[in-house]
């Protein structure tokens, strides 16, 4: 899950290229919306809060609003007075048209503006894969409820394949759209996925035009990359000892609880992908614990009751730590965690030997290292 710069919650794109027209205008058709309903144009603050900058009303399912000429790279979010959800679009000096239907905002169609079209192509591609992953998640929940672990393993493999496709899509944009904030978004998503080393991502970032690096979103990504590069959580790094309160509030130390192989598992009770993966982790633990596998789970929860209930419900019978500080969890910050689930495999000396393995890939690596 994503914290500050996820795809559908807090990112869109803009280009430093030539502008099609002077000024920024948004208009379109909103089917099924109430007559006279207010449409808000928002900017997002550094704290992630949406701040309305202008508004208009819907008349006969139509709306139109003219905004000041865009001076710097950023994006806008349309929200509505009586309708849940929002629509992201690029802050671009062009005439932008939107077609959307109430209850189906994720299927919105945006036309106009060179960079909005680049973003729309990217959005539609990753959205289709995400829908397939949602279907797998529902099927996995049914398999989990029925206790069908064989089905869960198969579904995990399918999800891993889709996850790899998501990664490859973002890598393509990170490498081949060097003068667009599509690149910035792709870099941010790859950083959240923890699948590409920060130094490599920083290389893509440094190749961007300075106007993109110095934009609000560019600065956010740049700062996060700098933090990630200083976190020293690459394979081969030795993890310094740390401790945190366990479920009883007593300190649990890493170095005192290392096994022949130790999995550090960053998760939370509210994280659906984490709960989706938990049965696989439980299965691997049961199979390899007697051969030397230990697990220490670090939760980004803030509600102790929900944390404890999730541990019990998911049958996670190993060591648990949480300061109950949500994204301010100090151990997670030490590891540069920006999305969960995130995992690190440590050898008996606390050296990272693998990271961010899920599904069958986790079991394969554990089996290899414990032979």
C-alpha cells in the first residue's frame, strides 16, 4: 500500500514541453450527477490534504471552468459536493474535456492536452491490471475462508505475475518518458514497490529536466529517493540492532531473536495486500520454522485492539513489534518503508540476503537458504 505518492491517491503528471494553448480550461459531461451539484477543482498540499482553488456547478450534466495559466508542474483533482470519489488530471495549459459517470469515476475519459493523453494511456494500462488483481484478491479471500491452501498458492502465483507486469509498465515509463512527470510518477511507484534499488531510480530521476525535478512532486520524489539511498537496506547490508514493544508492551530486540534465517515483515491490520499475503507467510513459517526460520513482524497499526485481532485471526504465531504510530513507526522509517507489505530476509548475522519476496518466491528463497 502506498503512503504519500500512490497512483490513485496522490499523483498525476504534467510536462515541461510546448503548450497547445494558453490557459487551463476544464469542461465535460458528468452523467447521472445532480443538477446544480458543485464541482471543485483542488490542489493537494504537502501534507496530502486537498485544497479547493475554484468551483463551478453542473447544468444539464455539463460543466465548464477556466483556471489561471499553469506556471509550474503539478496536477489537479476534481471532487464533488454529493458524489464520492474524484478525478485526477494534469494541470496543463490546454482545453481539457472529461466524460464520466456517477459511480464509475474510475472509467472516466480525459481528452485534450498532450500530457493528459500520455497520463491517460498509462492510467488505463495499470487500471486494467489492478482490476485483475482485485478479482484475485476476492478469490483468495474465498479460498482462505474455506481453508483451501492449494488454491491460495495458485492465486499467489497469478498475483505475482500481475505484479511483475505492473513493475515492467512503470519501468518502461521511467526509462522512456524522460521529459514527463509520467516518469516522476513511475519512479515514485517503483520506489513504493521496493523492487528497484534507489540508486538506479535516482539515475532515472537525475535524467529529468530540471523544471521537473524542481516541481512540487519532483521535490517530493527527490527527497524520498535521498532518504531511501541513505537507509542502507540493500542486499548485503548488515542491519543494526533495533527493538520495539511486543504485544505485551515489552521490548523485543532483533539481534536477540535472529534465527538461522529471519524474515522481517512490515505489515498492518488495515493493509489488504498484507492480509492477502499472510496465509502464505503462515504456511512458509510452519514448513520451515523447525529448520531455522524465524519471523519478526513490525506493524504500522495505530489501534492495538485491531492489531492484536489481526494477529489472532491470521494465525501469525511468531514475534510481533509495533509502536502503534502508523506511518511514523520508527523501525519502518529506519528501513525507508513507504509501502507495505515489505519484507527483508536476514541471515544469522543480520545481513540482508533478499528483500520484498512474496508468494511462491518467498518459499523458494527460504528453501534455498535453509538447505
